[in-house]
């Protein structure tokens, strides 16, 4: 399963590099900045999705074990902090794209 995921992740990451061949000719850093912006957005969204999935799963598991526990506020606060990191990655990606 992991090998299939690694293959598809590599194919998605490298397809834009293959079609943007002229961007990094003769040491032009614009191609590397574009790759950095794409990686910042992609890895930030991937990490945020994994974090939110784990947080939601653990919250629902703890509610199942102890139905009287009040974990709604810490759960929403945690999701907001995870989402703010993803938005920060978006800002970094836009800042890097502005340097091209």
C-alpha cells in the first residue's frame, strides 16, 4: 500500500517539474522558487489533513469511552490551530510565488 502511495505522490510532485523545463535554464532560480511554493502548499495541506484526522479520531474515541467528558472546546481549539498552520503554508506559498 505504501509503495502505491509513494509512486503516486512522486508522480504528482514530478509532473509539474517535467513540463516546466525552461524555468530553470542557466541558473534561473524561478523554477526552484515555484517548486518550493508547491512543496510548501502540498506538505502543509498534507500535514494538516493528517493532524485533523488524528485529532478527530482521538476525540471521537475519547467521547466513546467517556460520554460525559466535555472535550468540544479543546477539540475545536486544536483544529483551529492545525488549520492556522495550513493557512500559514498558503501565505508562504503566495509569498514565494510573488518573488518569481
